């Protein structure tokens, strides 16, 4: 059997070299097949029980389990295998390079570093000796687009707690925002530009909505803030309308995004938005609309006193030499799905920079520290 003490930097380099671009973001992208095969083989040789989940052909997730002796708590470590595009990367994105204490390449930071750390840590924890609880490694597909991988994992697997190893600069993330997308379609009436008595300008009517949207944003900014996340926000993302210069536009569609904090969700946002649109219908002559809800994801907030949070904080403080910073993220992560499934969780990952950028890197020292924190956490929590 290979040594479980393999250097996580060496493992990370092997992961970076595998093209795993999410085809939901980049048509024709490689997807997760090759990297899932690699992770499954790596874990098989270290004695893990392998489950391959692939409801969507070409988009596999791997769940690897090290069974405990019984009577202990189970811990899931979750990391995504997919990356964003290689196209705009400066240099060869699949050629891992180390320089000045950093490792470069697409996915080095977001988040193959987290995958390398959790695989190495789980193998080391197993090598240390028998644990009472199960270790569950979820190497998931599609986090960068729709998180179908974690959703598929949660259809079949659960745990007493979970850690998501997204990059966090070795700070402990206990909350993040959610989001809700809506398409607002403002209806007008098409007519020749010379016949204003027949036409209704959907774009001009949409202007009333955009003004109200800006006022909504100002109102949100004045609301009582969440302790870690501040307030919710809203913005217009995309607008489409009109056919040609000489025609009154019959339709104008505006896509909006509402970022949510704990206590808000897609239903509360839709009620707010409907109220704004109904008010415009009552006060602006000729204003008509249709509202189409889109993708939404809930915000996340961990219980800071849960056993998994206390365990990670204890081992992080010992590894770092000081209490770790507690933080929140403005973006969404798979923590929200785990939390919704009743699995207490948190997020901790490496230091570095360049997620989705032309140059991406992870700090090598932080990768070693993260691997140690995760190893000690697994051994403690599952003992």
C-alpha cells in the first residue's frame, strides 16, 4: 500500500495537471471524468470504499468511505473537482509550477488545494490507527455552475458533521450569503415609431422599474445588518429589449440578482419584488409585467458552538499559534446544501489568490498547515 504521508503538494500538482473544466460554464469542457477516475484510484489504493455517482453522464462525483469500528461520529469532507475556463489563463494552466513558496495553475487555489489536503488528511488519519466513526470524502462535480454534485451526494450520504475545504486563507468561515435570480418581463405594445398612439414603449416602462430597483437597494443598505455578512443587496444583471429603431418595443426583460443573508430566502425576496412591481402597476399608466423566478440558493450560518466548529477551531489554533480569524463570505458555497440536509458544517481552506483569474496560486505552507488541521480534526472528531 502506498504511504498515506504523501506530500499534499505533490498530489495537488497531479490534480492541477488534469483538465476538469466545467462544461456547464464552457461548452465542450472536459468535465470531471478524468479527475474523478484519478481520485478514485488514489483512494482505492489507500483502502477506501469507493462510490461513483453519475446521474449526469460525464459529470461524476466520487464518495470515498473509511469505515469506523462503530460508535463514533462520522465526518464528511467536501471539495469540488471542477474548474473554470482555461482560456484566459496566463501561461499553461495545466502545468503546475512552484515558485517563491507558491504553486501555480488552474485550480491551484479554487479548489484542488482543498481536495489534495482533505484526501491526504483522511489517508493519514486512517494510517494513525482505528477510528470509531466513518470518514466520508465527497469529491464533487459541478460546484462552479449548479452544485449538482453535492446535491447528488446528499441524496445517498449523510454525516454527523462536514467540512468544506474551499479556499479561505486558513480563516474559518461560519456564514455566507445566498442569492435569488428573477427575470422581470415588462410588457409593451409594438407599433411603428410614427404611431405613438398605438405603441407602448416597454423599455421606457422598464425605466420605472430600474429606478425602483435602485431605491430597493438603498433601502436594503439601511436595514439592520447581519453580524458577519452585513445587509442583503440587489442589482440588475442583464437587460434585453427592442427590435429596431423604428418600432416601439413590445417587451423588455431585466434579470436581477438579490443576494440574501440569513433570515431571507427566495420566497421573502419574491414577495418584496412582487410588491414593488404591483405598486408600479398601480401608479404608472400602461405598466404591465410578468415575473419568472430563476435559480436560487439559500444563505448559510453555522452554529459556532457545534462540536465540529469547536474541534476545528481548537486544532487550527494549535497549528497556527493563535485563534483563527472567524469570517463570512459574500459568495455562495456548498455549505448551504449540507446545512439544509441537517449536517452541521463550516468552511476552511488554503491561502492564495487568483480564483477565476489569469494567474492562480496556492500558498504551499498553508496547504501543509491545512492538511495538518484536517488530519487532527478527523482523528479527534471520529475517535
